[in-house]
C-alpha cells in the first residue's frame, strides 16, 4: 500500500460508507450530489487532501469490509487500522459518507493540526470527520471496542486519547444527512450551488 508523505508524515484515509442507512431508508452512499454520488464525492475530497491512499469501508465485494460489524463507525475505523502498517508518524483521516458539503480544505486543516499536535483532532461541533494517529495503543483500543470491552462511542475514543477540537470557519459545511427530510432540505438549499 502506497502513501503520500507530508514532510515526514504519512497519511491514509477511510471513507465510512458501510452503514445500514436505516434512518434514510436507502443507501446514502449512492445518493446523487449533483453529477456524482456521495461515495464518489467523498473519495474525491479525500484524494485532494494529504491522503493519497483512500480506503472505503463498505460491506460489499471490492471494498474494505468490517471484521466486526455492528459497532457503528468504530467497525470501519477498526477495519482500516488493521490494514495499515506499523510506522511512525502516520495518521488516519476518517470521513463519513453522509457529509455532502465537506471539502478537502477542511479535511486538510484537520490533517495539518494532527501533524502539529500529534493527537486526534476533530471540529468543535462534530466528532467526525477526524484525524487520528496510527499507533499500537490506538489499534489495541479499537480492538477492545469491537470485542465489546469498551464503548463504541467515538467521543469516548477522543476523550481517552486526549483529542482536541478546532473551529471550522464555515460550520454549515459540516452538515450531515441522515434522514430523507435532511436530504430534501440539503437538495432544496444547495441544488446548483455545490461549487466543489
């Protein structure tokens, strides 16, 4: 697996697109954001960030499958971490597929902050997206989560590893769409004005 280095840092990314989409009623990853699906849009934004290697957590053939399903985002995060080599100064960017306005600029800001602080980073209004260091300790924590020994709540992970939050200049970009009503509101507000 190749990775892009930013100075001495190595960045990977995982797009979380394997959820059940139970509140939406259909597969969120395949919803169309202008000419492309949310799946394609998320991959493109991650590829435009510091992460050249993008894993897609999606329980279908050809994608990264959960080793331990039913633990929400932590299932995909765990599966991604298990794919990564043990190297110093490497990071994993985590992006949910249901964020149709996030851009590579916000993702890169998280990545740069993680490099500077050497700890997990997310925005102050949302625990995801996030960038986390890839360490044996973090891999072991996630293994304990999927074994049912620790909480699967990502905010608990952030707290356990002294994660920090930063501000997003435009918090509207952090909107996520989990229900048909939220998706309809998004389409009515932003139709024809995507810009990225």
